[in-house]
């Protein structure tokens, strides 16, 4: 073991730091050739390489050609440490992908720690740049492998994109090819060519546009530091893909608007960008115009619209700090001949620009959902350049569309791996004897569960028992998932990554394998189950006398649906203990709910629908609004109570690392539009506190002249949209625990461990706090917990979006062969359109006010009058105001096969040239 | 462990049933361990006791005065009741930072104790061989010269030459022939062994 | 931020249970009663021992009648870290370090042999690259042996950190900065006793055992290394090189 030292001199903030690091060189580093991953005969043939060969890609190849490397035919690759380090530095998503490739035993990617190997180490030559040095290190390693492979009649092929490097390598007697050369000459896999990312120079110049040049990273950083530029993540508006905003870093976190193609300057949604402020006279307002991509491709906001007396801070993008491109799902545009190789791709996500790709398979790809990755966005190209990754299936096909929405929302939906399945208990598992010794036996209690129909993952049960001394015992029993999912096991890691089960209209993506979710952990009424119980002693006025938690064994007496439970309660003749219990619970729940609302809890609303799905085709055949019964809210009340009790307990026990859920109070500005809309209809609402809001919303339920009765629900729906996202967090890292919506000082999730990972963590904490289980390192590490919470928050958000998208998809399928007239309500008024909500279908859509139902602009600006303050729009003398009831025709628009959608056409009120 | 082999602190030298622990060793859990680095020495005891094992440090480094041990000191200050001195050498090693000691009036001589006068026994600057009586108080060691072999070994006359002992209580300057009172040590080389370097240290000291 | 690659190598190319290169030297000062110099990777420490001697005037109050007391002074050269920084002797870090080293050696030195006296341990850090405490203890041990002061055993110290359930021993500055908990311990390798341990940061109690084992093994490795390498390259004086004489 030899060693040498690397001396680096760095300057930071003017000071000169001398950093001396040790660098040990070893002679025992595995090169994989003997008994390792590389001890074999690679089969892939290439016309340019005469013998069996291994690939050594350089950094740029890994960074840009991941889709090629991920193809199943590319195997036997030597990944150098130098390359991995550089990739890690430059792009973390690519790094993650390459890491998972290296971990996959089938791909035979071998990581060689070349910089610590005595045979392949080289010190920096004086004056050499880091890039040059890395290239040289890669060549040295390639040479080393070449030498080692010689006796086996095999070679190592250096794959690089850099011409100079390639030439140097050839001069040194190495087999070196550019990735294009290599891929073109692979025998037997022509489709690989499409996956090849295009190098910058191969792009034709689009004369119509020339974007300003991006500043160098160093200039950007200097500018951000000096305060000249602002750094932030770009969020493109959902309604207008040419308008976005960033929220600057720092305490005040102000918003900067960016409008127009040139000002956006090739920044894509979610990129981290540097923005320079425009002079104040060029400030503008977020446009009220809805840009419909399909109707008017490339429509831009005209100057006249921009002119406004006052504006919000507006800027332009001067540099990109970090790209966050990912593969996008979408479709190929059908313009142009399929024989051509250049095509435009439209992503399903409206906020992503269209992407230019090259493919020879256009004929087959049209009409299919495909995945495309962006490679680059040169200055003289209107659209970014990308390459084809894979095809998912034909457009409109339900499975394909499901796949799209899962992919788009990053929902892990592949089957569980063998490692995960190995963690499961046998399917004939039954409760072992020793569990009875450490658990309380509640099998005699009248425990029952109440869930929506068709629910197979029952994670909560309830019971109610009169103790006879004026108090009652109420128990919430939650499936004891943590008994089966032990920390650190593959199943635990998988559940932590998935974070939540995702419920689509027609299927459920489980967080844990089905054996647990629908059988062992599902508290069905068919046998004994392990549970984690929360038991209260309560007075009849729902005042809690005592609370305790314990692990238990239960036997549910009955698994009911909400409707069944309601019937039992209402059935005067039923006198069995379960029914009596339900009545008791129901009574207590009402008191609890009342108390909660008194404290300022909000009862909000969202239009939710259920699809009845054909049992064979799985197509939606009917839909109905979710009904709310007393029993729904009964179960909900007790779950809330359990969650609050548990939150208090774990926070007390683990003040530094409890997993809690917080719902931040929304800033008043969130309510501006909402309050204004209500005001325009003469409704004075107050949103100063959650209690004020709850009270004023309740007041709207009183009938009022001139206003339909549905307005209260509408207001609740709109109020929901003003709220902030509730988030999980670690108690040691935040000081504000309040849950705004529930008006609870502290809250967590405890009651659904089968479908939420947060609940699993809470279970573990609670078990540790009552001494029923051991703690472990990650559980008590607050940064670790915060990281998990971050992922959970992300997954939950994505799951919600996926659910919404799934509803949207089913709505489309439902209306595929129907045209329906239905009444709806105007919920937003925009400059050129109104947003209409159809409660019956939970459907929301845009009705344009400046064009007829066929999409042709017929109304000129003079006939359109938009008054923002009053939330009203007048078109040809007909006034439409927010909350107005309208009748629309709903139809499925399949004229554009690739871009099917739901069309709303105005039926009533009649407006000349617009309505039907 | 072999005689003369090198050991290091913490090394087990043998069981305490085998050896008596000597210098540079200690006993723990019935075993003798080395506490300094050096070579192992064994001395068999004639009276039938266990052989003594000790470690001789390769360096002759710092020693601190032991009760009953012989030290060499230099007189610094006299009062009628005691004489203060600096201990400059313990067991042949010379100290850089000296310990302090005192010789009380009653410890100067073994006989005629009540007639002792400090001023007639020592003068500042005298080099005296003494035995450590006790650790005294926190500040200095209690020394004694109440043996024939102990007392002043080097004393300088007023003109700076070393004086020659005349009797047990007198010394004379060889040049001026001036006689002075001292508690003179009877020179006995086999009893008090002076290593080479400490002698040179003494002469150095005396020429200062 | 990965402290350890999937292939099992640390930043500097070591495996988790490998020490950095250790080099040491004894008897580097002639003036002191004992002295030593140690390099553990880039952490470089000089130690000097004075004593046992009578307590100096300003330490009188600390004198014990039945044993010696140990006075430790730790200082760091202003060029010892990446940034030049003036460090005063009495800064908090230095005081802590002194106190810890003092505690460590009070347990190892046979203090009752030296009543009423004082032993000074002076430590000077020339370059700091993590595991400072450990290097200081190891240097001081060698210097004490050089001074011929009786000790129960060698004192060897080693640090460890925990990442991804793997314990890394002898951590360097970069690994210290990663923010994982750092555990240091000093042991007497032949008596198999831990005489000092310190934990910076939080770990779960289940992991402590693993960490203690790693540190203990690390200390024993250090012992093996300094026991073997105690040879002095300069040929001035005898100095102790027991093992080399042995073999």
C-alpha cells in the first residue's frame, strides 16, 4: 500500500486555503477480471471492433447517453471512478440512474476504483485542466484494461464524444470510438439509433429565433452573490406555458414573473435559473389569458396585452444554474410526412415545451404514447432537441394512459422485487403464541370496521363499551403493520420509497405487497389480527378521562360499509353489542365534531366522484358523487382523535424526532381572489383566522335572494384551493406544529399504516414510547427523519396529482361516446374565458369567450369586456359573473386522435356566435 | 521473560507467585507488569524469598526523592532552626527543576544534638549528601545528615577553592588555610556512589 | 455526500477499517525529559514531557501528597489548518483538549509513584487533519515512555465515525466535516481497558457497541504499529525501540 499526496490550493471568499489531502494508492483493487463481473465473454458484436470487447464510456457519454446505456443489449461496461465522480458532480438524476445500472447484476456494469489503483493513478500535470486530467485518467485506465485483456484476446473500447480525446486515445494505440460510431455499428439492434442523444453541433439552425446567450456559471454565481441576479426554481404557469415565475431564495422569498419565449430563454419547468430584473416600466402582470396549445400553437401574448399601468416584478432568464430535465411522456405531432426523420413531440405535461426529435420509426410511433428525453436546447432552435426513449402503447388505450400518468407522476408501480417478497411471512401465517403473551387480548370486545364499499385494505377498527360507571371505553384499533415490516429490511425500504399507496379509479398501487395490505394486516372480520390500539375512557360528553396505547390482538365482529353501518344504526330493532357500540360512537362523534368546529376547524369540500367500472372491460360505465353519511364522519372523528392523541404522546416522548403533520396557515394574499369573488356576489367572507373562515362559510348556507343554494359548496371548494399543502415534518426541526385546517395544536398520521409510510414511522415511535418495541438509529435521527418526510410529502403530492389525472382520464373515457347537457357553475372568470365546474361529474373545464365552439376566433376585443374587480365578463351584451349557473354541453373531442380531450360548449345563456 | 530482554509498559513479566515486583514494575491481578520501557533484570534472593524482578530503564531519567533514599542537595538559605536546600540529584540523576528540602537543626548530627548550630554546620552553596526522612509538609522534603557518611561533601572557601575536610566538624581552605566549621561527611565511596555525570554537574555547580 | 463508495473505499482510498499511515519518532528534543513526534496521516503532533519535578510555583495548589499531578498544555500552530488562524493558548477547544488528555493519562500513569510532584505534557499540533485527540494521546504516550515515567500500559487512542451502518476508523478532517457522530476512545491495549471515551454527536444506543468494537480494534492496530515502528530514524541516541531489538 503506497501513498501519495494531492495538494490543492483553493480560494474561497478571498481567503487562501491550503487543503492537503491524502490519497492512498492500493495494489489490491479488484479490476473485475478474475472471478468478477468482467470474467466472461461479452456477446455484443460491433462491426468496428473485431473481437470480444468491454466498453469504457467517458463522462459525457454517461451524462448524455443514458438511454443507450440502459438498453438491455449494452452490457459489460467498465465504469471508472473518475467518470462516476464527475457525473455525480454534474447531474444527480443521471448519477442515480447509473448507480442503479451498476447495482443491477444482469447489466454487468463494473465499477473500477481507478484513482486509487496503483496501476492507473496519475498525478495532475502542471497546468492541466480538470477535464484534461480526467480524460487522461480515463485513457490510462483503458490502456490498463487493454493490457490485462490481451491474453484473453479481448479488448477494451473507449467510448467518448470528444473528438480530441478520441484522437489522442487512438494515437496511444487504444480502441476508441465515438458513441455514434459505436451505436451505428452494433449488430442486431437498429432501434438503438433513435435513443442516441444528438450532439450540439448536429443541429440545424432555425432562423426564426435566436435566444440570448446564457451567461457562464461563474458569472451567474457572481451575479447572484452580488444581488444583481436572483436564483430560483422556475415554475411555469399551468394555464400558460410561456409564462412562469420563480420564488427567490432568502427570507422574504419574493416572486418574479417571467413572460414570453425570449425572456424565458430556454428555461424549462423546474429548472433552477438565474433571473435578472427588467426595468420597472417593463413590469407586467400575470396574464389572464388562457393559452390553448392545441388550438393555436405558438400563440404569444401580444404587446398590447402586456401594457398595464402597474405590474409585478418581472424579469428575464440570464442563465441556467441547474437543469432538471427528465424523460417526458407525450405524443408525436402528426404534422409532416412520417417518412421524415425529424419530428416534433408534444409532452403530456402542458408546462413543458415541445421537443424536436429524430426517429426512423415515426410511422409506428404516431398514435402511440412515447417517452422522450431532452438532450440540449441550442440558441438557434425554437424547441429543445431530444431523443426517443421508449413507446408505451397506443393513445387512448386505458392501460397506456394509466402508465403515462404513473410515469408522469413518478409513481413506482412495478411489481415488488423478490427481495421484498422474501420479507413476507408465509401466506398461512397465524399469530404465534408468544405474541399473546406481550399483547392485550381484545378479542371479546365488540370491534367492527366501517369503510367504503370494496375496500380490502382495512386499517382501522373501532369499539365502544359502556363501563357502567358513567364512563365509556372507546377504542381505535389500527393494523399492526410494523410487526411485519421491520426497519431496514428491503420491504421497509421499498415502502419508504413508495411512501403511500396510490388509488387510481380502476386500480390501486400498493405501498406494501398484497398479502399484507389485503390479508394479514387488513382487519377483516374473518379472524384474529394484530393491532395497535388506542383506548380512551370518556365521559358521555366526550371529555377524555384517560388515554392509553397498547399492542393487542383483536377479532373484528363485522366489516361494514358506511351504508351498512348507517342502516344498522337506524334499525331500531337491532340491539346487538356492535350496533349499540356504533350508536354510542355516533353520539360521541357528533359531540367531538361540534367541539372541533367550535375551535375553528374547517369543513371544506372538493367535488369527488366515484366511477362504476365495468367488471370486464374495466371501462367506466357510470359515476356518482361520493355521498357523505353520518358514519363517514363518525369514523373520521375517531381517527382524528386517535391521531391527535398519538401526536401528543410521541411528541412528549421524542421531542426531537417525532413525525408530525402540520398544515401551515395560508398567507392572507392566498384568499384575495376568493374573497373578491365572493364579494362580487355580495357575500362578505372573513378569512382572518380559520375560525372566522369557518363561521363565515357557515353563514353562506343560509339561503339568500338571487343566489342559488349550491354557492356554499362552491365557496368551500374554492376555499380549499386557497389552502397550503399539509406536510409531514420532524418535530426537532420546526417550531410551528399547528394544523390550520383541523385547528389542532398538534397532529400526525397514525391510522393508516397499510397505505402511508408516515403512519409506519409513527407506529414505531409510539411502540418505542410504550416500551413495546425497540428504537433504532434512523428512528432517532432528525435529519434522517426529515429526509424521509420530504420524500413522503413529495410522494403524497404526486399521488394526489396522479389520482386527479386518473379521474380526468376516466371522465374522458366515460364521455367517449356521449354528448351530455349538464348544468355547471362559473368558478373563475378570465380575460378570454370562464372556468366552469360541473358538480355532477366533478369536472372542470374552460369555456372560451372569444371564439366559437369550433375554436375559430369570432369575437373581437371590442365585444369582450372584462372587469377584474367584479369578476365578470360581458360578451356581446351577455354578462357572465362568477358563481353564475350555466348549462354546457359536454362531449369528448376525438377529432385530434393524439390529443383527445373533453370539450365544454356553452348552451345557456345564449351568446351569439359562442354558444350552440 | 528472559533476563535483559526489552519490555514496554503494560507487558506481563510473570506471575507474582514467581517473582517479587521490583522497580519499574507493578502487580495487578496476581501478575507482575512492567511500567516503564527498559531491560528486565532479575535478582535471586539468597534468603529463599522469590527472585526480584525489576526493569532498568535505558535512560537514566527523572527520579523523585524516596523516603530513606540518599539525595544530593545544595544549601540555599540558613536560619538558626533549619537549613533550606535544593535537591539537585536523586539516585544519580540530575534534576532540572529541583525539589526543595530542609534540614532541621535536630537532624544535622546524630550526637550532641542539642549543641548543633546551623551556622557552624552549613554555609549557602555547600553541596551536601543527605537522607530523605519524610515527605514533610506540602512544600519541602525533610532531610537528615545525622549519619557519619552524610554531610557536606563540597564546600568552597571565600576565595572560591574547594576546602579539604580536617575533622568531622572542620574544613580548611588549602590556599588561605582558613578553617571553617562544617558537618563533614565521611567519604565512603562504596556507600555513596557518584555516577560520572553527577560529578561533573557538581563541579559545574561549584564554579558558577 | 457519500463517505464510502459502493465499492467500499473512502475518499482517500482507505477501507473502513484501515488506519492512515502512522509514523513516529521518539526523543526529538534533548531539552525535555521525554519527547515524541507522531504523524497519523496528515495530523502531526509533537509532544514533550517535563518531570516529574516539584510543582512549579503557580501550580502549588494542585499538589497532592500521595501522587503526582499531570499538567497538560495543548496548542495548535497557526498554520496547522487550511486557513491561517491565530489561536490563543487558552481558547475553549484547547482547554477541553488539555483536560481530556490530562484525564486520560491520570488513569494510565502510575501517579502514586511520584508523590508531591508534577508531570508536564506539552502538545503542539503542527498540522491538523482530523482525530486530533487521538494523535495527541498517542504522541504523549510515546513521550512518556521516552521520559521513563511509569505507566500501567501504553495508551492508544483512535476515533471512529458511523455512516451507512459501517464504522470508519481514524477519520480525517473531511470525514469529520460530514457531520456524522464521532467517537474517540483511548484504551490500554494489553490490559484491554478503555480509559477514556468521548462521543460527539448523536448515535443510537444499538450502534454504540459496533462503534466501540471498531475503535478498540483501531487502537490495537495503532498499538501494533507504534510498537513495531518505534524505531527512530535519526541515530543520535539509544531511544527505546524494544520491538525492533526483539525481532
